[in-house]
């Protein structure tokens, strides 16, 4: 979980490059819920996060219709995934930079949200500091 809170106003973009990939997820989450679970298995209904899995499956806090379904896009080694969040408009959007494929979910904004990654197995991820559009 990243330390920087997602601002309540305006649009925020952040990106990660997957240098080595295993069972990775990328998204946003409620720190308090994840902490209460010791940051373990925080990807199902009611468990505090909105994520896409590297194989295109969606895992999220409150949308049973999308849970564990291949509704997003797949990503792999050397992919850059850009995450766009707008708290006022209540959405998170993931974009695969190389193909411009994207997937959007509505989000619960009742608590503070933070960028997060789920890393499992052998993996290496780079946080990108450049601006994305």
C-alpha cells in the first residue's frame, strides 16, 4: 500500500511498470480495512480494495457482478499500467499504456483510498514518476 492518500478533489493518475510479473494485482484500497486484515487476502467483496489481476480478472470491494470475472484486460512483463482515480466522480480506471485498453469501475468513496499493489511470487515493479495522459 502506498503512503500517499488519493486526493478528494480532482483527477489523480499513477502508474507502475511490471518488470517481473507473477500473481500481481493493481488498484486502490481502504487502508483501515486492509490493516485490519494484516494486508492479507484483501481482494474479495467487503475486503477493502478495487483491483485488476494480471489475467484480466476483476476483484473489488462492493460489486458482486464483476468479482472474479475476466472483464478487464490482461497485462504482462514490461507493461505499464496507468491508474486514474476521481473521488468526486466515484470511479477508478486502469489503462494498459501499450495498447490503450482500459477498464473502469465505480467506487465507494466514503473512506480514504490509497494506491495499492498485490505482489505474490517472484515479481518486480517500478513506480513511475512521469506524467501520464
